[in-house]
C-alpha cells in the first residue's frame, strides 16, 4: 500500500517536528557511520523513493548529513590529546550522542512528520535483529531479561557469522554472480536470526513490533557494500 507524504505540508510539519525534536530509533551509542544509519539510509535511492522525497528534500538532507559528519570528524580529531585512555570510550559516546541529536533536529526541518516516522520504521527493519535489543525498543516491547538475552545473542551471532562470511567469501570486484550469491547468503543469515529473535516475543509484543515497524520495506533495495578488488 502506497503512503502519501503531501509536499505542501512539508514545511509546516517539518517546523512542528523541529519544535518538538524527533527521537528516531537507534542504538544508544551511534557510531560515526554505518551502512544503515540515517545518513546512509537517506542516500539510498530505494529509501528516497519510499519516503517520496522531493529533489529539494534529497539535496537538503544530504547537506545536513555532510555537515554533521564534517563537524563530528573535527570534534573527534584531537580527542586523544590530554584525555586518559580510561575516559575515551565514555567521551566518544557523549560526543556521538550530542551530534546525533543535533543531526536529527536539523533533519526534522526538512522532512515532514510522516517521513520521519517512516524513516525510523525502515531503520528498525534494516537493523534487525539488533534493533530489537536497543534499549528504547526493549523498553517499549517490555522485554523480559530472558528475552533481552535471546535477542542480543541472535544479533551477536549474526554479526559474528557476517564477519566470517565477509572474510571468507567476499566477492571480487566486477563479478556479478559472486556478488549475487554473497548478498543472498547474508540475507539468508539475517532472515534466520531475525526469525529466531522474533520467535521469543509473545503475541502482544509481536503486535507492538508490527506497529513500530509499519509496512514491510524491501531490504534488497538497500545499497550493498562494495566487494573486494583483486
């Protein structure tokens, strides 16, 4: 079912969202850049099409992302100077969270409420099963300690197997057959561990999760990472 994000409402809704900054779903400690963070997702044609971004919006959010990345890089540049090693992790986390908050506030000036909501839904789907273990997600689903352990184990095992596959089977640059087989293997692994994670939810939690993630997004439309060159 196709959604509609009225272009005429973009500025009005964007201003309203900016007045009440969005809290888009994500891990507690966002990294500088990942294949599925909001900057990366918004650069993907499939996501832009799903959100029905105008050319103006596409250019604007790209600019917001580039500016945020540049300022974060500058802030991190001399971080190690004069900072005890034991304090670095906490300081990096604090800086990442600060810039992510500012990035989302700026993003809300260019996307309307429906687009922001859908963007969050796409990321939840794209980061499965890890997104089930994010603190805010676990709290909303009211996961038990046993359920948290189960979904965390599924996410960690998937990550470990992805790394193993990447190390042993990453396709050569320019080999479409290898690329296709490699991508399918990663999708199959993701599907397996996503199913394992979802299986621990009760019916009420599954209903809540469906409401949180919205309509299924075709994850094959997410731009794959490049393969290795010879």
